[in-house]
C-alpha cells in the first residue's frame, strides 16, 4: 500500500537541532525526498537520498535512511526562524512508465526565537 | 531562467461548474505532473504527462482530465466541481519521467469551490 507517515508537529528553539521523522511503505522506492513548503508557496526540494545510501549530509541538513525499518529522518542543525515551515517526506514510485511522488502528511516545524 | 508557472493563482467556482488550470514547465522539460493538495494533507498524485501522452494516473475520478501541448505546457480540467475539490493544485515539471531528474514544483493554483 501507499502510506507515508510523519508526526504532525515539532517545536524547537532557535539554535537547537531539529529531527523530523518519516516512515514509508514501498521498499522498492529508488529515491526518498524531503520537501519544504512555506505558507502560500509551492514545494521546494531540500534534499534527497538514493535508496542504497544510509546517510547524506548537505550543509545543515543530514538525512538518515534505515531501509530495514523503512525509516527516514531529516536533521536540521542550528535551526533558524527561517526554517519554520511544513516539511514533507516523499518516496518515488517508479513503474517504468510513470514516476509519481507519494507524500507524507507533513510535519509543521515551529522555531521559537 | 523562469521556473514552473501556473495560472491562475486563485480561483473561486461553484458546485457543478468546470475549471481549467494551466501550467508552463521549465524550458526544456518534457514531463509535467499534477498534484492535488487538500488543506492539512500532503500532495496527492493526479496525472503525469510525458511527450504529450498520459503516462500515469492517480486515484481520481473521470471528472479529472488533462492534456499536454506540443510546447509541453499542460492543462488540468475538472468537471462537475464538488466542494471536496477545493485544494491547492500543484504542477511539477522535470526533464523526463524517471526519478533520476528532479521534479520542480510551481506555486500552485488555489481552487475554492462554494
């Protein structure tokens, strides 16, 4: 089945680290993604990880992938107020003819000054 | 370079009407996908078009249809609108229909059905 789950809300203080978690269901997903959505805006791709990787670091962002448990996490170091947004994880379901993204419900990150 | 553009930005319709939403992909991108994002939820896949042909369809009724033009722009049509069709409709473009190229999202069209 297609079901990507995330916790709904996370509140952190400015300067702390944020960890947003996600579980997915399709073990054949090639890529897993993290998108950011600010109020009234579309989706911005933050980072992605290929399914044969365990970890990927990109500046303040660290993605961890546990394929056995189908668990994906995004760590944001030194969280800033500008990081306040909704974060979506997504898996890629590629069936040869179609590449569709299956999104989670989103995690609202609130950064307190 | 211009990103993915969508028009209109906002739209208000009444139940039973139809609506056409438009999307212009990034220059050189041949694949366009449409997603529906209901308030408080993640985007749901509606269609993917590549080289002017439908390549995939999500779990949406036949009231939803789309097409892609020779210049790779796309239209999403929704007939017999229901209150539940109120959502943000997102268009994404990519070079092709594989997961190896990023899908770039437009700002969306906010549809309100009264």
